[in-house]
C-alpha cells in the first residue's frame, strides 16, 4: 500500500513539474511578444 502511494506521489510530482515548465514557457513567449509589440 505504501509503495503505491509513493508511486502515485512521484507521478503527480513529475506531471506537476512538467505542467509548470510548460506554463512558464508559454508565459515567457507571451511576455516576449508583448514586449516586442510595446517597444517602439
């Protein structure tokens, strides 16, 4: 039982980190685009 919990926790952490990285990349791209549009 404990092993299953550990495995699920690990998978959750991996998925969470992957999503945060993806969100960070998307935010970075958006900010860069906005910056390019704002700059004269």
